[in-house]
């Protein structure tokens, strides 16, 4: 019922229309509800890669410190209400539907307001966190930053994770242009934490921060991770913040195999430290415990162990490259087969060239989604061994034929592939028993 009521709104996640990309409609809609976003103490996160992980890390830290914490992320893996959480529990369906019904009544009465699907979800999130008297909320942008629906807030801290090429038709075709859009979340006097180190990316971030008199905290310059060691399940490191307020926290550990998460965890820790005046319960131990208990659903998630089935939503060249290297390094004894789906707006040729250079082979799965890229027959022969279109049973039969004690089926390229990956993992477990 909830999804049916949301279907009336333009979904820019399925079909982008820049005429409806901006803050006018959501601002008008929030005004009808008394601007609840202004009563929410928030962290705001933008970036290309890692923003979801940082959001989950901060959420975990704040909960461990004893604060009632809201979390707003996108997209969802299985159910729409996963995007809006309080204390890690998704919003109740009844309350979610009530919020949507109220929005529908408003826009039926006021034809000047035409919110998008993401506008509506964002309004529901702000209302839920405000009505629930959340102590704080961790808000992840959906697309870009400057014109993203979430950019109506003035947070306690802004975080900009790694920026790379993605959504170039919307955000710009240079790293500098994309960075300007992401840096649009910077507000007057609000500290900015970033994991970026590339001068081309940093230049617009620093310029916009200077314009807003917002102090910038840069990874490797102002805060660092030292004594990094790999564990069986992830990484351990010592953290230090050299810029005021200086601090150091030793033996921070997380359970995720991607080394890039060290920088993401360092960003989350920095954001927490910068807001200690607002949140005095943010002790070193709460921060350690929060990072240690961090879990981002769907990120390099093992869905089945025999055969080994892993899912990760990496969906641009840089994140897919990191995932491919991780598979080769951590699982070198496995016969790896990618199950790959990509959206049309991705840098298809660059992604395929990168995978070919690493010797990665893939079964390409065409999702039942109008945005999904459909390879022409015989295209990308160095990577794609077979194309299967919208047929989970056929995919399962193909993977069963490749299954062995050393096989690895790595589903990647889109969040939308998660349901298919989960379905195959359940099939494989039943088959094994």
C-alpha cells in the first residue's frame, strides 16, 4: 500500500527529470508541517563512495553513546521503510503511511507543490525524527548535494566522503564540477570533514568552505589513522586529531574487509569529536564501541558460504575497482564469477575496460528496470561471458553449473541486484541441504 501511494510521485531514482530537481517543492511541503527539519539536530553526509558507510558508522557511535538517533539513507535493499530508522529500527508502516496520506492531501489541495518521490521520503524522515524527539539524526544525501532534497538542513557537522565520477550527466563531467555540487551541503560556520585528498577535488570544497567561513578538517592533514593493521575480520588503527579540538583514540577496530573503510571510520570519529559539546556522552569508549559494532547492510555482505555468495552495491568505476581488488586479494584461492548489473548512466566503457584489465569475468544480469543497461549481443567479450535477462531461475541454473567448493559468486553493480542475490543465496542453501 505504501509503495502504491508513492507511485504517483516522479521517481528520479528510476527516471531522472531535472525540472523536478531542487529545493522549492520540499521547502514548500515542509512549511505545511511547521518545518520539522529545523528542530532536528543533524549530521549531513555527501560524497560518491563511502557516504552510506559513514552514515551507518555515525549512527552506531551515537546509539552506543546513549542518544536516540535517527538514520536516513538511500536507496533501500528490500523494503522502502528501511531508509528511515530510529535506533536502527525501520519506521512503522502505519506511521509511514499516515505521513504519506497527509502529504497527498496537501498536494491535492495545492497544485503549486509537486514533490518528487525522494522529496516525500525526506519529509517523512524529518517529521518522524522530530515527532519522535530524536536527539540527533544522520542524514545521507540522495544525489549530489547542492540541490538534493536533504539540503534544507543546517547540520552540526557536514561530511564529504570520497568523490569520483558518477551521475556525470547531472552533476558534471569533471571532478571539480562534481565536487562543487557535493560541497553544496556546506553551511555558514558549520565544520566540514572530508576524506578527499586529490587537489582537483579539494579546491572547490575549500573555496566553498572559505566562502561560508566553515572550518575544514582533512584526512591525512588534520586527522590521521596510524598503526593500521589488518585483522581476520577487518582493520585496527590508532586515530589522532591534530586540529582543535585535538584528541587521540587508540585501538579503534571495525569488522569490514575493505581498507578504504579506515578513512571512512576516521571521518565518522572526527565528526563525533567535533560535536562533543552538543553530545557530552561521546566518550572515547562509546566511539570505539560504535565503530566496532558498525554494520552496513549489503556492503560486502556474505549471503551464503557454500557456495560463497557475496553482495556489494559498488556501482561506479572507482568503487568496482576497489571491490575487484579486494576479491583478488582476500579470496585469491576462489574461482570468482561476477554477477553484474549496471545502470545506463554509469561509465560503462570505463568499467568494462577496468574489469578486463583485472581479468574479471562476469555473467551480466539484466534487471527488470528501465534504467538497467542492456549489452548488445557480443559486446564486452573480454568481460561478459553470458547475458541473462530478467530470469532468476535461469541465472540460478547457470550458477549451479559453475558451483564448486572453490567457487565465488560476487553480485555487484547496483543496489537493485540485492533481491536477486538474496534469492540465489537462499536457493543455494536449500540445494546444499
